[in-house]
C-alpha cells in the first residue's frame, strides 16, 4: 500500500518561507524540524504545488516590468536578465518564470536590436575565431551584452554556419588539390588552417576532398614511415625539439620504435663503443644537426641531470665540454671517497 505523507499548515508555511533553499538542504532541515522521514521528491512536489500559486499572485508583471523585459530580452542572456530584473524590482523570479514570460511576450524569436554594421562584423569574423572570443570582442567593440548563443543565432539566420562542410573558397579548394599528395590528412589539415587562418577539423577537410572535390590519395602514396632501410627522417622527439632518425630495420607494425634509431647515437657507436642504458649522447654546441664526431659526447644520465639543473648546456662546444668534465671529475672523486 502506498504511504501517504500529510503536510500540516505549519509544514507548508515552513516550506514556502524557505523555498529559496537548495532542495536537498531544505529536505534535511524539514525532516529534522518536524521529526519526519519524508522523501525529497515528495517535499519538492508539495513545495511546488504551493509556491506556484504564491508566485503567480506575487509576480503579476507591471507594465514597467514588461517594458524592461522587452528592452533587454534579446540583448542580455537569460541569466543576466534574470539577475538584473530581480535586482531592479526586488523580486525573486526564477529562471523558468522569466523564460516563460519572454515566450509569452513573443520575444524568443529573433534578435532585433542589432545593426547592419554589427551583423557585417559578425559575418566577417566568425570563421576565424571561437564563439567565446568573438562574443567578448563584439561586446567590447559595441558596448553590448550579447550572449554567444544570440550571436550564433544572428550568423545562422543570415545563412552561415560555423562549420559548413562545403563552404570552401576556390583558393582553398585549389590548395587541397595541389597538396593532397604531399601530406597526410592530419598534416594537410594543419597546413590548411595555418595558411588560411581557419579552424577546420580533419573530418571537414577529408569530407571536402573525398565527397565534394572527388580527390583522394593515389595508391602509390607512401606514408612517412614506409621508407627504405638507411633513409633518414626528421621527427619530433618532444613538442619542442626535432631529432634526425635513421631506419635500421623492418620492425613489426605494433612496435615501430625498433625500426628507427637516432642518427647521433648510430654515429657515436660506430666510431666509439655501444651506449649503455643509463647513458645519452649530447651535442656539445647545442646544434642537433651538427653530427661531427668532436661535437658528440656520451655522458651518464646523472651528469645530464646536473647539467640541466645548473643550465650548463651552451652553444659553445668548449664551455659545455668543460662543464661535463667537471661533473665527471666530481663523480670520480666521490666514488673514490666511498671506497
């Protein structure tokens, strides 16, 4: 049998008087005050039933309030309008109430308070900027309070979209046709956005090439890592530094790290000795394209740490080598003391 929850006049008065509280907190305080175990959902339903009548009577809109809403509904965001309305008229209107009033007044249709100059500014700049940055710039330029959603609607109503798949200029299409064989799709997307100062996704670039331009990579297209043994390539070892690698063997597809080896390590091992696991080969003058033997030097990782911590790596081969020799001497003396 379904349990019935009775609410006395005192309980209802308490709920209505504290309707601004968070529903979870209100339920806890309510049950503690009246020594009940009413569920939060049932308390919320009872509160809604009584506050609906109370608010509808209390918030009968005056002509001044309606005029205020009409003037600002399409300029301010809903949250800003609600805050300013409650501040101006000392009310406690809810978000849903202000939204419903806007809808009843027929204002939730089109932004009317925007000039031709502002519209042209949006259409000229929306492609190269994200909506938040564009909204901030627009509001600063014209001293307005438009939301990103409102500006998005203006652009959309004028026949534009942020990511319109087929919205490529003739120059952009020619660029794609000329470069599709040179780059992979990720690289092609990067070069495209760099050249045209855009933010197209890889998916939109691929869609444009395959669906609209009817072009694709030829069957003879060779990926960047499908090269012959002994050939070189320049890769990013980190996001900042590039390192030259040489292909040494045909490794398995799931472990391509074994296929490539840094060129400076190969040169060092060829003319000196194998490199231990705790050692690295450095460029004394800092130039990672200078593979001369006297510019390469093998040091331990602990010496590498000391050099980095003290910023002793320079573009001077002599200064860097002097610092390395000092570190080697320091650790040699320390090892002899420990013995």
